C-alpha cells in the first residue's frame, strides 16, 4: 500500500510535536517537512479554535491544493463547522480525545475520499441541511442536488440517449422548453455541453 503524504500545521509547538509523533509512528504515512507540500494527500491542522487566521489558511489551502483536511480542534460552533466544511475539512477530532489510532483512522479516511465526524457534529450538519432544504431549496422548487424536478427528468432522458425531439415528446414539452432547460443547467453549473452535464449529474448522484 502506498504511503499517504501528510502535511501538518499546528498552532503551538507541543501539539505539533505530539501529532507528528503519532503520524511518524505509522507505516502508512509520510510526514512532509516544513513548507514542502508536493504530492500531499492530506493536511492535518491543529488549533484550539477556528480563528480568522486559521480560516484564512484553510481557505488558501482549499483554493491552492484542494487536499482534504483533518482538523484537530479544542471546540467548534455550528457556524464554524459549516465554514470548516466549506474549506475541505472532512474529519474533525476533538483535541482532548486524540489518540494515534483515531488520528490515523481520520487521515486514511480523508485520503480515501471519506470523512470522520463526532456524532454531535453530524447531527448539526444534518439539521443545517434540513433547514437549507426547508428555507431555501423547497421555496425555489429545488432539491438537495440544486436541480428542479424538470431538470432531473431532462438529464435522465439525455443519459438514456434521447435527443431534444424525443425528450420533448416523452415529457410533453416543446423542443424550445427542453433546450431552455438544458441551457439553464449547463449555464448555472458552468458545464461545457450536454455530455458534460450528463456526466456531472451521474458523478454527483443527481440522476
């Protein structure tokens, strides 16, 4: 199994030393030194709170490398949790409960496209999604995918290989309406063409 290349940033030397010791003890990890981020697969960040400086650093990392983040944090609010998720944080570990095994589980999960959250934080995220659905998406005729039922129907038939005329006949729309729906999806999601739209929807589990 290929080793996971990890970058570590901590707000204090003691935390850095402790987490580095955990990471270096694992045969599954290569801890990168200093500012060397070449080929890094996971960023581990340790802090007491998500201060403005920490958030700025996470946003820079998300914009520049986009690698997933394991956040070791003293405490975090619901608002901070949502900010963290926007910054590619996929795993959160309370500082007081960090062990070598838990850290490695989170790092390997992040490297493999997964995530790890304490149950109470998962509950906060689910409540936020519920509010988003109720207050923003449903009033605008959208679902969690950001698509309307009509858009999903059109994309599904496109995925089945139907052309504009066939889709119009199947859904009892005019060809102009179908073209407008397709244009709306590709323009809003910044997709290049119909094939790109179908591929995007399939990968995202929208259809």
